């Protein structure tokens, strides 16, 4: 936490406002994780229909994230943040109106735009401002919003669903999204520095994907997205199907707390000993979590799986954000974030309907076994392809060498609003 205290006071206050906006946003999203599958089932939806509706969330992500990333680069991060928070405030109200399966699919896809916008702009903005030598630690602290919000949200959502009504649930999530918007509005719109000698902005999406600096992160994110999408969609129904007295909201809360705790060590650790080892550890944690669900039949199995799933997210996802930031220039960072995370979005989109079909054929247990095989494949890909050669990839994955594709490992001084050379996002801004 000391690194945050060393920041310019205006930047530190700016980050506190941004943190509050993120916390409210993720609480809104998290409140529906443990409740919406049950709501769809109560409306008469089958396993496959539940999967399709939940998975359609990622349709909005897939369609709009690249455009939103480009908007964040060419206009400002703030505009995209506003879009994300605004959709989070509006979409929950629609669940009370659109109660047919087609209507819920469309609404869920619209709701997905909120994450596409908010997460892309949030990660890019924090990366812009963070000093290079402390980028991992600061991103780790700032992404605690997701872990904390996903710990609070499911607990709030489950309590309201069990003790009040779905109407109150949806109204509460809308209010949380509105509060997030109110925190976003006073955020300054920092300009993004443009290097006139750099032509990265002219690259097409497919040209960017051809580069291994983007292709491998996107592919590993795809495989993890498949596993996470399967888990988020079917955990409530899985617990219900095996008739154990375990609160599914508790699963998400435990996972989120585990994610939160792991982020305290991951960010600073990646700055000191390298990004690769934490990506590897996160992938291993995800794999063990899925394998536990494959054999789960009691409370302890779900608790241990939740701990490992949360630790996987806290290490893999937060570190991958930093890897992507290291591998991108400020003027392309929004697009690179968007294109890498689209892999995660695609995985979630596929996971719902695919997982529903698999569950109907082989059951929930074997469905999670297949998810574990996919996360193990992600480990193999990262170990062998993450850098320019097999040897370099292995060394990077185990913390024995730097990232071949990182643009800069230069240690930057403590930031201030006049330091436009090391902090291009602050170019043209003066301290008050």
C-alpha cells in the first residue's frame, strides 16, 4: 500500500474515486450471479435455456468490446467508463419487463456491454497513470474492486432473493449501477498521448491477433473464459441438483474473498519476480478448482473449489492485465486490452449453451471435468508459447526471465501531473 501513498495527492484522490466507482459497478454485476439462473429457472427455463441466457451476456462483450477499446484510445477512457456504468444502471430494470427467453437473451446481451465498456476503460486508465516499476502492484490494488464487489454482490443478491423479491433485487442492482455512474462523472478525461512516428493505430484486428504478444494471451483467456463461464452459469443449478445444504451465494463470496486476498501479493510480486510465474500459478489454481468440482459431493468440496477459483482469478486475471499493459503502447492500450479480453468474452459466450448441452448429456460433474481439461490445456499453451522461443516461454512462465514482448521495463520516477514523458496519459494536465 506504500506505493499508493507515494503518488501525487491529486492522482491518489483520482484513483480513490475510480476505486469507488469500480466497487459499486462490480457489486451490481455480482448481485445477479447467484440469483439470475434461479430466476430463469423459476420462469420455466431448461438447463440449456439457462445457459443460453447467461451466456448471451458475452454477446454484448464480443460485439462491442473492440469498438469500445478503440473509442477509449481515440477519444477518452472516461466516455467508455460512462457507457459501462450507464448500462449497468439501466439493464437490471429490464429483467422485470422482458420475461420470455428471447427477451432475456436480448437484455442479457445488452447488459454485457456494461462490462465490455467499464473493464476496458478502467484497466487502460489505471495502466496509463501507474508508474512502470509499480504497475503490477497498483493494478493489483485497483482491481480489488472486482474481487470485493463480487464478494459483496452475491451475498446481497442471495439475501434479497431469499428474503424479499426479485423486484427488489433488480431495483437494488440498478441503484448500485447508478451510484457507480455518479462516481464516474467527476473523473477527469485525461488525453492519451499519441506518438506521431507510431503506426499501430492503423493495424487491423487480424494483424494485431497475428502477433504472439496478443495471440497467446487471447487464447489462454478464451480457455479460462470457457471454464469461468461454465462455473458462473451452472454452480447454482449444480448445487441444487445434488441436494446439499450449501448456499450458492457463499460460493461466490468465498471465491471473491480468495481473489481479493491473492491480489495483495500478486501485483507487487509480479513487479519483483516477473509476471509469468503468477500467470502459471493462476492457471494451476483454476485447473485444481475445476477438478474438485468434477468430484464434488459435499460442502468442503465446494468451499475448497471456491478458494482455488478465487485465487486463480486473483492471480491469472490481474497479472494478465499487467502483461497486456506491458505489451502495449498508450495509444493502442484500449484496443489491445479489448482484443485480448475478447477471448475471455468468447469463452463465456460459448460456455453457457455448450455447458448446458453437455450437462444434459453427461451431468454437471463431468461437465466440470471437461472444464478442467480446458484449463490444463491453457497451462500447456502458456508454458510453451508465451514468448519468442520454447526456452524463453518456459523461463518466463517460471519467473526466470523477462517478457520478450514487453515494450518497456524502464523504472519511472514517482508520478506527478507535469511528468508527461513517463506518464503520457497526464500530458497537458497541470496539478492544482
